[in-house]
C-alpha cells in the first residue's frame, strides 16, 4: 500500500494492511508535526505534491526496501495539505518474519523519504517566517 492522502492517517489501518500470517512483526514509523523546528515555534506545516510525482517516488522507496530485505509487506502513507502540531504526516509499516530486518527496513525507508523529500514541505512559524524544502520546489 502506497498512498498520498489529504485525510488523517490511521496507523492501525496501515498496519492492518501489511500484516500476514507469516509475519513475526510489524514495525512502524509514525511521523508527527512537532511544536518546534529550527528553534522556532511552529504554527503549521503544509505538504504539496507539486507535479503529482510523490506517489511514484514512494513506490521507488518501497521497491528499494523490498530489494534489500526479505519482507512480507510494506506500506508508506504520506499526508499532504496543511497539518497542525501533533498531526501525523507519514506512517511507514513493515511486516517481516523477524524484527531485525523489519527495524532495518523501516529505518532505511524513512531515511530515503527524508533524502528524496517527495513533496514540498512548507513550515510556517508563529513569528510569520517560513521555511520551504523538498525536491519539488
């Protein structure tokens, strides 16, 4: 399951999508909008899928992960739109027979997400300043 959505993400539903009878574990990463970034209080964060390429980039990350580890399943769900402090912006779920590859694969997936930054990320701070980053700028 690879998904770009503008709706709130349910980690439980994402995990349910990856579980199989042969899975010994389901490892998850849940990314949250934090209160402070770059030393400034955050008002909100906005993610945009400029050009509509984000889902393909997430598919590429999932393919890389599948090539490196023997997994039962992988899901990456990323939320776009304006998110407030505490909102979930990404859920990565990995199901595997053993925890070692599950944890390693999940760590790799979020690291690649941060490197690729498949969406534009615009942080708006309480002082009115903004910071924009991402591959689609």
